[in-house]
């Protein structure tokens, strides 16, 4: 599960709670961090391929990520 892109994850240097907003909360602060992250494509690809369902990954919200996972894997969320 160790990926080299994780070494450059910008979120590791920020508040991890921003990446797991509470229901009804905003993912905007986390997305702003992702916008500046050099490994965003790798992160998003990892999140989709490993079917992550919780939290902000690769600049997309939890809901957006679930749709991408669904589209890739063709299963109900
Ligand atoms: S894209 Fe966002 S969630 Fe992914 S490693 Fe970078 S800061 Fe973290």
C-alpha cells in the first residue's frame, strides 16, 4: 500500500480533519490544498483504483469520488 507519491502529499503537512469533513460540512479548504499539491493526479488515481469512499482525495469531494469510483468499477455506491 506504500506509494512514493505519498511522500509528497501536501495534506500530510496540514490539518487532516479538513480532509474528512463532517456530514454537511465543506470540502473547500481541503480542495484548496489539493490545488497546490504536486501529486494530485497520482492521488486521485490511487483513490479511484483502490475504491476509497471517505474523505477528500485528489481534489475531489467524497461525493465526487464515489461517483468516479462507481463509474470506474460499475457498482452501486
Ligand atoms: S491531492 Fe490532496 S488529498 Fe491527495 S495527496 Fe495531495 S493534498 Fe493530499
